[in-house]
C-alpha cells in the first residue's frame, strides 16, 4: 500500500489553484500507452504576485482558506484559496485529467510507451532562461481537477515555489520495451567467459526505473538468479556502483545513501542535507519505511546519534516530512516571519537558531519565497547574506541549501555536480547520486543551468574527470537518446 496522497493533473483550468507550493521532486517516470505530451508550459516563471504597497489589488478566491494560516483566522492581504488534493509526484496513470507524460511509482509498474516532444534549441520550451531569478512571491498557474493516484512518483512539472517550469528527464520510456527479451540480452551479456559491458550500458541506460524493476523481477523468475547479484559479480569499481544505483528503486537508493552517509567514521552532512531537503513529505515517509525494512533501524534515531547541536535539530526537522506543501501565500504571515527572522539574527546579540529552523523547515516553498522577499525589505540584505553573518559550519551549509532549493532547485543540483567534478579528484558518490536521481525528472534543465553557470557542458566535465565504462555509462545517462 502506498503512503502517497493524490496527485493533481495540470491542464490549465484557470480558476483553480495550484496546490503544491514547492516540495521538491525526485523519481522515475513510468511509461503508459497512448499518452502524448502537449506543448510545454510556455510562461517561464509564473506571473509575479503584486508587490505589497504598490497599489495593485490582490486577487483572491471567493472561497476562503478554512481557518486561515495554520489555524489562525484569515487576515487582510492573505491569498486565500480552497484546499485541493496535494500531489506528491505526477500520477503514473494520467488518463484524461493530466496532460504531462506518464511517470513512475514504486512499487507499481506499467509498460508500453509514451510520446515525448523532441528537444529543440537551447532548452525546452517554457523553461525560460537558465539562471534567471525567480520573481516575487507569485502563485503558479491553475491546476485541473485532481485525479487520485498513488505511489512514489515523478513529475514532469516540478513546482518549487514560484518557479513552475517543465522538467525533462534524459531517460525516457523505450517504445519497443520487451521485458523478456531484455532479460535474455542481459543474461547473454554476463554468461560465459567475459562480460559484454557495452550491451549492459546500452540496455540499462535506456530503460526507465519502472522497466528496470520489471527486468529485475522477471530475470529471477526466468533464471532463478538475482540480477543485481549477477551484475555486482561481473562489474567493478564505479561502473558497478552506477549500474547498481540504477537498478534500485528510488526509495531504496535514498535509504542506502542516507545509511552510507552516517554509518562510516565521520558523517557526510552534505549528502544528508541534499536528500532531506529535496524530497517531498511522502517520499521521506517511504524512505523511512524502506530504511526500517533494510536496516531494522529507525532513520531518525540514526540521524540523532550521528549529529549534534543545532545541525541535529535541523536534520531531524527535515526528516520528519512535516513541511507544508500547499501553494497558499499568506502575505501578512510572510511579513511577520520576515520580521521574526530579522529580530532573531541581525537585530540581536547572538542568533536564535531555533527561529530560523522553525520557519525554514515548516513553511511551504511558495510561502518561503514570500518570506525571503519581505526579508529583503526589512533587513536591506538577502537572507543568504544574513545567514552567512549569523551562522557557520554544517548549520550554515544546511540553511543555505534550503534557501537554494526554494529559489532555484535546478541551479542547486548544477552546483552540486560542479563541486563533485571540480578540483583534484572527483566526488563520485555525489556525481552518481545526482545524475541517477534526476535522470528521469529534470536532468535536461540541470544541464542547461550547469552550462549557463560554468560556461562548459556537463558532458565535457564528466569526460575530463572520469574514464572507462564508468564514463561511458554516465555520458549515456546524461545525453539520453
């Protein structure tokens, strides 16, 4: 049984709100038959919300948000809209209530193909200019009536705050997918003397995660052997690590990466922050469930045991999966939160870290966009500048990661990839994790952000820093087909 809430379609019903205000997505698309993708969203950033004090009227839905903000009575200036179903990822079966390409879930699988539009020019239509700043707190376009679906699913429309842009993965459903034939090809590639690495790269890099899970299951049925075990015994080093990452379900992969970040001597705080900052509440709940099944331990208990101080509180807050995920923007509340942040940092001797933790870990991404805009008016500096003045170490890194994900998630991942590739040596774990986890979500947009920010393609960086079959597999994923 899935723990995920209903997903919402996206068809442009102009009077209904977009309910999902900024949870980040990760996952793998699931192919379906006879589903085509319409013209992508062509507005770049969502329309800006009127700036307070400008004299612009603030539109509101005739039906008020019950109880106001988190149980507080509605106040003037609040953007109030009726609650609707909150999506986790776009549904695996889109039907007539959504127009974006089919996506995957784990554990549910499906077969057949989808039709994707060709990628033309510098970037997908509707994406806008890479690196462009996100506008003032604004509400994304309206959603069509929700359709009830389930599963840990990916979405091609990734709503983060106001930057609603269409995401494109480089790995897409294969139109001629035949699970039985794929099992035979893989078995032949590993049977006998030597291993046909090229065949393994060509096949696995061109199958979605849902297809790979079907291959994994049928392989055992056909041959009485575990495909992951066979691959592990036939391959080596970072090439093996990449292939095994692709063969795991998204929740299994996240759980393993979190465990690896805390089980060895020393803690990989950046990995903890990356995963916990960029998954939805329902994804985090499923990761915790899988973590419990795989390691017979509670994730929160392990996080507490391996971290300390204010950073521990930040990580625990992020892991609970309690962030608001609606699209409501309460302007009055944003002003109050901005003033509280100012008084907790710049206006006092010392810093009240708990206040920053409370607001940055609980508010929706759409609401945080508004808070950051109001903070600039109050403090006459950005929230990032204030954080750097008030905090340090892992806590500063975690807080800045939250701000970065809220403002531009694709730029955040481009920066993660650049840090993994630059300088002497390569952070292969981070490189593999970002490429694999985003390969069916928004890796196309991340590539554009990377080239815009660093003046060179992601493929060129990878080719310079890696080698052998490992390089071939990474390039096959990044380039797509």
